[in-house]
C-alpha cells in the first residue's frame, strides 16, 4: 500500500512538473541551403564546368563547412591567414570567391571517391568529413526532389558590385 502511494505521488508530481514547464515549440525548419545561395552555387558550378554530381558536392560542402562571410566553404584556414580566398567579408563577394576556390578544388581533385577527396579538402578528418558531406548530399537531394533547384544559368562573368 505504501509503495502504491509513493508511486502515485511521484506520478502526480511528474504530471504537475510537465504541465507547468514552458511549452517547447519545434524549431522552424527551412531549406538546408537558401534559394539565394543555390543560385550562386549553380552559377559557380556552371562557370567551372561541374557536372550534376559535382554540383551536389559543392552545395554539400557549403552546408557542411557553413562558415561565416569569408569562410563560407571553409577554404584557406583561419580568417586573416593571408590565403587569397579571404579577400572579402561581405557575404556576397566572399561567397563567390570561396565558392570558386572550392569549385576549382572539386573540379581538379574529385574523382568519385569522397574519402579520397576528403583527404584533400579536410586532411585531419577525411572519413568524418566525407561521411558528413555524403549525408548532406542525400539530404539536399531529398529536399529538392533529386533535382538541382532553379534553372541552370548560362556561363557568365561574375561581377562584384
């Protein structure tokens, strides 16, 4: 009898605690990559002659690295390292500069093996990096119905305002 009373009291206290806890709203979910960035990624990919597979890879790199302006694609190490990809910090010019460096690396070094490519793109952790990027490619494809979003742009010189 005593055990039943204690169990009931514990259950009542738990119910009261849950009822008085603030309601948690689920985090708002948006696209993994916003439309504006997709348009820039598509332009970079076209300019660098990246096929569809490499374009998905470039987009996944952007999302995986997810850096602030000047490090959007994780190119060049720490800010102010002197790496030429760190010429801008405005979120537009830097995005294109970082994206072009990343696209050049993808075009030159990606041969279809993400772990091998990871040794080039993230030498300290190539397996973890490639696993994360591979997962993001699957998620990006799923989110976009297996098709690269937006129209494929024509090749053009990227002008900076």
